[in-house]
């Protein structure tokens, strides 16, 4: 595995692969790698000649809370995992490589960035969109791989790729979970054993809400109340930031429509949750495909 830190060197290396007719697959990450990241890496390897992974903890997407400095960093182990997984190139730039002095250009995806997590993390998606645009321009991948766990992030990246005519296909991959359903996340390591146990309420709530949606008897308004109530009933959940049913295209909260699924026109619903447990913010989501459900019960 070749390890490159300098964007110019990376661009030159990529250029040579492209000239030889190789397709490039790309997985951007912030490191502290787990099985969720590695599932993207495996898919990337299967579908491309050359697989590139980046590790960059992007200061621009963190708020002022100190989350950036405490974000887990595990470079030695990450490198060993990626090398074992057969990755061709690890791109690991420094902050000054990505944001040299005088840096002044930002990418902002309107509308989608203000929804869900956008309310609670001002500027977060501007930071994500800016760094991903830069990384895609540097790595020039035919395909880039993202996890469904960060569904809003995926939608925003898909939108910027379309709006800025970037020549990359964005691929969404399933959320990888622990045995008890908790979505894998680098942030899970912040949780105490009690908090880790309490965090299982997130996926449990999504699964129960999904069953209710499918039953066709309950309105999205009632689904939202159920989700909020269930999460709030867990004593270690300190804050429910959102828990509702959303339009998976626009991320509008559809709970106010107060209809049951059989009266809902679209093809899918997104159930999504963000909670704070102690000082750790956790998110998860579950899609409900409507086609094939309606009238089936
Ligand atoms: P991060 O390192 O958190 O920026 O994540 C890098 C990529 O891995 C993003 O596309 C995430 O959506 C994806 N990812 C993180 N956790 C998971 C998971 N549990 N399952 C699948 N993909 C994930």
C-alpha cells in the first residue's frame, strides 16, 4: 500500500493510473476504522482497478465543542487494516495540505444541509461538502463509497456531485451493525459500558417504528410520538434531537402530514434518529420501502 500525504503527489499518481486506463474507487474516511468502513473498502476493491482510501479528520466539519481534538485517532492500526484489506493507496494529508494559508473557497449545498443534523451542527455540512469536493477532485474516482448510516451526508454529496458536474458515481452501502443492532461508529468508543448498553434503544426504536409504519394503521404523527417517547424513556438518553419519519429525497419531516402509509404518495420513508447520550451524539436511520407494502396487510 502506497501512503501519500501531499495532494499534488496524489494527483500525479492518480493521473498515471488513469492514463493507463485504470478505474479508481475511493472511500473517504476520518479514520478510527471499524467494520463499517471496511465494508466500503471491500466493495470499492471489488468494483474498481485501484482502490484509494483517505484518512483526514476534517476540522471544518466540527463545531467549537472540542469534538475535533478528542476525535479518536488510530493511524497505526488503521494502516495495518487497510493494508490487509488490499488497499492500493492511502491518502493521508495534513490539515495544511487541505487548507493552506489563504484558503477561501467553500461548498454549500442549500436546503438539504439545513435539515436533520444541520439544525444541531451549524456549518457541519458545509465542512463536509467542501472537503469531499476537494477529495473527489484530488482522487478523481469513477466511484466513491459512502455508508447509509450517514444518509443525510450521502444525499448532500450526491447533490454536490450533480450540481458541480463531478465525474464520479456515488455508491451507498448498508449500515454495518454490532450484534445487538447498534450502528458501528468511531464515536461508540466514547460510551461507558452503561451508555453503550443504553444506546441499543436507538436501533430498537427504529425497528419497532418500522413495524408500525408497515402495519399501515398508524399515522406518521403517531410514529414520531412513539419514537420520541421510547427514546426519552431511556434514562441515559439526555437529549432527543430528532426522531421522526422523513421524506428520503427532501428530508422534510412528514409527521405533520398525519397520514398513514397507505395515504402517502412517495415510494419510501426514512425513519431517522439523533440522540445525545452523555457527551456523545449518536445517529441512525432505517429506510422503509413502501412499494410492495401497501395493501399487503
Ligand atoms: P467517517 O469516518 O465517520 O467519516 O465515515 C466514513 C464513511 O464510512 C462514511 O461514508 C460513513 O457513512 C461510513 N460509515 C461509518 N459508519 C458506518 C457503518 N456502521 N456502516 C456503514 N458505513 C459506515
